[in-house]
């Protein structure tokens, strides 16, 4: 079972992030934990999509496909780490996240703005830990 962690001495999650972010999650009885390597905006045929939003959706599609292969869904996600190459894309990232909410609970989230990813045309990478 996955539950949301809260504490009185920790700032409340801002309204715009409620439903897509929590400060922490607890696993009380998982039978399996999976860790997905960072997923990028590249299709199954190797095409790198243009633009941040398209790459972000494709990276999510890749996450969902890998979860499905493990008989899991986004409702099983405990933690997501986003790596983005431009802080100007933070608003777009938030909008994409809102459009692809977990069906179960919001995950613990960390977002990092980095100088580059593994290839110069990559704009976002999404790393996931899930349990069921």
C-alpha cells in the first residue's frame, strides 16, 4: 500500500501542485518495486520529437509503456524525478503533469534544471520509481 506523508512542520503543498506532488510517500507492503531509467522524448522507432511539450508527452508515454509491461500503472508511481534543460519550460512541465495525473495518489517529485542531457537535442528526462 502507498500512502502520502505529511508533517505539521513542513510547508503545505501549494494549490497548483496539489494532486501532482507530495512531500513524501510511504510503502507499507509492496510485493514489487521497479525503478525506471530516465525516459526521454524518443519514439519506439528512434525519432527524437521536436519541442519540450512533445518530448515530455513521449517520455510519459514511454514510462506508461514500461509500467504496463510490469503490470503497473501510473497509480503505482511513488517518486518521479524530472530533469529539464531550461527553466523556461517549468510552466509547460506543470501543465503536462496536470494533464497526466496519477490515478491513485500524487507521487513525491523532484525537478532539476540541468545544463544538458545525454544528447544535445533532448530537453526532458523522466525517472520513475513504482511499487505494487
